[in-house]
C-alpha cells in the first residue's frame, strides 16, 4: 500500500476528537449494559498500579505496619472526584485536557499558564519512568539472567532493551482498542497476583489477622508518622498525569463522539448525561481495582516486612527482599511467582504510560504550533514518533543514570506544581465550559471542592519537601 493510500484509509477511520451528528449513539440505560462500554478506567488502573503501589505502598506498610491501612481507601477515594469532573468536561466539549489547560487564564505569550507548565513537564515525562522500566528489567533478570549474574549491568541492560522493544512494538499501531485490551488483561492479572500474594502470606510465619485489618481501619496516625501519611496520600491513587490522561481515553473510547456536538437541545443533554453515567461507572470500577491492588501491596509490607525492624527496603530492594522471603517460607516457586508478578506489574505501567504520555506530549506540541491537532493523520504520526522516543529515553536513563539526583529533584518540583495546576484548571473549566445541564448536584460539588483542596494541599506539601531537599543538597 502506498503512503497516499495509507493516509486515505487512515482518514476514513472515525476521529474521536471530531464531534458530529454522524457518530451519535444513545447511551445504555441499565447498569449491566453500561458495563459493556467500560475501558478507559482500565488504562488508568494500568498506569496507577505500578511503582507507586508495588514499591512505595509496600515500603510504607513496612515502615508503619497496618496503622495507615485506612489511608489507602481515603487517598484513592478523594482524588477520583477531580478525575470525573475533568472527564465530564471532555465529554461535554469533545476536548482533551491539555487543549483545555491552554484556555485557562492568565495567558503568557499567547498561551495559557498551564500549557507552559506542561511544556516544562516534558522533563518529568522523559525521566519519570526510567526507574520503573529498570525495576521491571531487574525482576525479569532475576528470573532469567543473561550471562549468569542477574544483577549484572549486562543482564539488566539487555532486559531493559527487550522491554523497550516490546513497548514500542505494541503501541506502533497507535490504536485505542489495543491499549484498552492489553491494559485490561494486565490489570486483572496484576490484581489477582497482588491478592494471591496476600493470601500466600497466611501460609508463612508472617500471617495477618482480621484484627490487624480492624486496627488499620481506626483512622489513627501515630506520633511521628504524619510525614509518612502525607507521602502515602500523594503516592497512591490517581495523580496529575493519570487524571490528565483519562480525558484522552474517555474521548477516544467514544463517549464524547457518541454524545455528539452540543446543539443546545434536550436530546444532547440526555445523551451526554447518559454517557457521563457510563464514564462514572468506568472511573469507580477502576477505583475499586487499583484500590484493591494498593491495599494488597500495602498489606504485604505491613505483614511481612514491618515485624522485622532490620528490613526497611526502599525502591527495587522491595522486590529482592520479599521474593527471598517467599522463597524461604513457601518454596522456590513462591519467590518466582512474586518476581514474575512484580515484573509484569511494573512493565504494565510502562505500557500504559507510553500512549498516555505520548498523547499529552503531542497535544502540548500542537498547542505551541508544531502541528494541527485536528488533522488526524498528522496527529497520529506525531504520536507514533513520540511513543518511540519515550521508551528509548527511559531505557537509556535506566541503564546509564543509576541515581540522577538533580533530575529527580527537578521532576519532583514540576510534578508537585502539575498536581496543583490540574486541580485549579479542572475547577475553572468546569465552571466556565461544562454545560450546567450535565452537572451533578450539591453533593458532587462539595466532594469536588474537597478533592481539589486535597490535591492542591498534597502538591504544596510535596513542593515544600522537594525544596527542603534542594536546600539540603546545596547547603
């Protein structure tokens, strides 16, 4: 097929960002029917349940035990309301998040202030997943070492290269359906893996009880644990990147196109409200899935690592320590199962973030005039190029930069600011652009404000902590 024929064929595909009457579809009315149209939340879950849950939540459980178990529920629950509201705006307008961010005043040099911040976030996009792909490569290297030594630079480096190639190959077609299907399968596998690991603990000396869970649900924070609690609130559940990315998946699934253009009619209101109900089911189902996974990983740390004061692993050490414990207590197969599940869980995050961040980067470049976002063929070419560059960059950094402290600190500052910006932009876009007829009642409005304030507070505290690191670094 020639290039011209390919472009003609591609152009005949439905553009999910183009709202017209030709693609209007009535929403399902019954709950069971709505479940058939879920999907964007699975991609979000794939991005959420990764390094933050497997490594960070487990490490936090190791540090404080079951005491902050309740915070897993609270921290994941509170953030969903901003996610839902920004997605409601997307369905109402047919736009993706960064297009909207650019419309939030004040404007600087012809662009919205948030668009400039997202441009700065490119640094975080480029380095943020290097540790994740490195952790996944380490897990697979421990299972199938290349050259004999699983911890050697050769073995881990070759596994990084293998994972980079797989990530690029899967997403080269740049089709929503592929992303959704791969994410759904991997999310369900990882969730089952996490739950299985928790119940495997019951056959070891580190078994937990219902009393432990009851103590963990008492809404308590021990003296000196506030810093850990704040860290856990910021690291679990959807973050700024996932909230932003969710709007792209909501649009590409078809919720906005099926609602059609807002012609002011009651028919549009009924369709839009119907597809928004589907989106809310999607968001809350994904919340249930990644909350269960996060709770399971936290319980692993609380049950297995916390009783051993000498074991406080951080980062990738979590995998090596827990796998060795399972290998010792339940047999070699237990350690193998944990490493395989951990590797898949981490790599799943990469598979979700390649297309998610690829869309955010492409949309930002279009805002700054690199190309016309409404041109589907050109947009697809840019996305494909970016989705090749991202995993290669992460892989190179994973191999060459063992601990890029300065880059990590800068990325932390930008991520904290991005978190604040997403909450502010969501409130603005909701108030100024979302049709009031598709909004929910006072209860949702209150929860949205609580959610936004919580997200802003976490961003401010994160910025303060990172700034303290800078002062300490240069003092």
